[in-house]
């Protein structure tokens, strides 16, 4: 009878095919948004797509399964509460990235970094420089669009293949993006699984270090067969930096002290805020002329201009003129305001994820996937496969990270695995592979910026596809992967469990 069906639906999760409807709607809308807006899809179109998919999820659940609105409301409140600190961290990251640039920290590192280039070691140097800049800035997009473009031109002058150069640039930039506490994807992956960001980064070293080391070896060997003895055109770059900023090794005290705070396991928000303040003080001492340029108000006294310039650096966009267009783009920052689109996207994605959880649709889809999970390796492989699939279907790494975390959070917990294993696997799968998909926002953006088609540079982005492969290898070995025993027994390694079987 029909009443029996209704009663059953009130207490059960939706059928997997029904659960896929909001996902299909989201994928369809994102495809349209990406086609219409391209790299600007994160400025509003993706957020609207998420809200519409959320509405579809709620509509189906309330009309077909009679899920009360309060259920969604409670889940959204809880989910947004869980990421409230993350949103503060993102705002602080905006402060930090702006102050590190204007204080001269990043310019000093770039100034000395570009001078180590040589024809034989160009590829490995390009990878290292991009990794360093991205690690300090927390943004692969900014790194590729600035220093990456410059390195591509230098590579052309040296006779190095554009595909190889683009692969080195992207590999380094995405390594830094993945491992930086300033990166929005790193923050999102750790917070979505509720793991401390620095614990998340430390655990990623186990898979990321082998991947980047193999990558560097490949570029080192390949570099010996590229290039010629042509001159390196970095003088304009270093001259522009030196004439604009006070290049000083004293600025490196800021990242050094920040590293000490991280090593002492100081809370992430405190580390980022203190580092921003240290960088601000450094900017006032070493770069007062840059702060006055940012203030751009001749009616103010010098101290007032410095204060205004520092405030703008923290909260808003800055544009410093260096006399070199590529450098102008590199040293421009967005401050806290530059993080608002990311925060907007996270709020919409979290609400969509909360609706999928409250409706039981995530659980329904997950149960289908779990049927294929028979071991630790199959669980990690399923997570990697899901991240890759979502990058292919949703066209955005942020959405891929959130959905992968939502789908597998309870699975890892029920199977007794640490949350950090999920956060690491999510990053190894979703973050670094997004740039390999031609219709993903990352793939489209980098192909456009570098002028090298995605499928052309893809074979040479060794880090980006070695990362998930290393993750699977580590999972197969069980290195540093811990699992709870039943009934609250002690945590043991997978190797110990196998030896007991």
C-alpha cells in the first residue's frame, strides 16, 4: 500500500538513483557556467549552481521523503559552525599573503631564486622556484600567472620545449599550493575533514615528498638534454625588484619565525595572525616607500601614509608599479577582500554538502561505493577515484574537495581510519589533478595563461599524477597508516594487523 511506502521512506535514505539527481543537476549547471564564464566561474556562477542544486535536493527530500526543513537547518548550522574558524583563517591568509609580498619577503626570495637559473638546470630550477613562491604565497594560480609566465619566456630563449617548461612550472606551483598553510585548498581539505591544518600538512609529507623528489629527478635528468648556452634574461626582473623593494635577507626572519611557531604546534589562526603582524612590522621598517605608494595620498604625512598603506595591504587590493608589467602582476595582492569569493564558494558548497547529508543522499551514494571497498587499498583507491571523477564532472577543485570529504568522512570513521588519511587522500586526488582536466577551471586558466594547451603540458606535469599514484602505493604498503581496533582498543598499524591475521 502507498502509506507503507511513505512510512518506509520517512525512515530510509533515498534510492541511489534519486540521490544522484542533485549531483547531475550540479554537474550540468557547472558545465554551463564554465562554458559561459570560463575562469571567472568562481566569481558567482559556481555559487549559484550550488544553491540551485541545494534547492533541488531539499525539494526532493521534503516532497518525496517528507524530510522536515528543520533537519536541513540544523545540519547547515552545524556544518557552517564547523568551518567558522576556517573562514577566519581564510581572511587572515589574505592579510598574510598581502603583508608577505609588500614587506619584501616574497620579492627577496624571488630575487635570489631567479639568479640560480642555468641552461642545464633550468627545468629543475623552474620547478623549485615555483614551488617556493607558491609555498609562500599559497596560490598556484598567482605563481603560474606571474613567475611562471616569466620562466616560460626564459625557457623559450634557452631552447627548452614549452611543454616541458609548463610541466615544471605547474608541478612546482601545485606542490607549493598543496603544502602551504596559506593555500585555500589546503585549508578547505583539512577543515572539511576536521583535521588541524598543520597536522594535515605534516601527514601529506609522507606522500608528497616522494612525489616531488621523483619529479625533480626527472626534470634534472631531462634538463641535461635541453637548452643551449644562450644568455638568461633575468636582469630586468631582478632590477625591477631591487629598484622597487628593499631586498634584504632580514626579511627572511619572518618565514623563519613562522616556521618556528608551526614547529611548536601553535594554533593555525594564531600562527597566521602573528606572522601577518611580523610581516607588517617588517614592511614599515624596510618598505615605507612602498606603503606610501599604496596609500597614494599626498595630502597625508609620511607616518599617516605608511599606516594607511599598511591597512590597505591587510584588507584590500594593492598595485605596486615596478616598471615591468610581469612584476606588477606578481607583486599585486588582494588582501582579505581577495578571499571573499573563496569564502562565498565555501559557504555555498558547505550548505550544499549539508543538505546532501541531511537528506541521506550522500549516505545512499556512499553505500554503493562502499560495496566495492574490501581493504585499505580499495578504500583509498575509491577516494582517489572519486576525487578524479568529481574533477572531471564538476569542473572545480573546491567542489571536488568538499564532496569527496563529505562522501567518505563517515566511511573512514566507521572503518577506524584517522581523519587525516582522508584529508591527505582528498588533496592528493582532487587538488593536484584539477589542472590536468581541460574543462576544469584550473586546466582552462593555466592553459590560457601559459599559452600551452592542457593536453600538451599534461604528460610533463609529473608531480600532479605521481601524487595520487604515490598515495595508492603508500596505502598498499600501509606506511604510517593507523587503524582503530574494535571496542576501543589501542591504535595499531596496518602491518601489525596483517601479522596478527
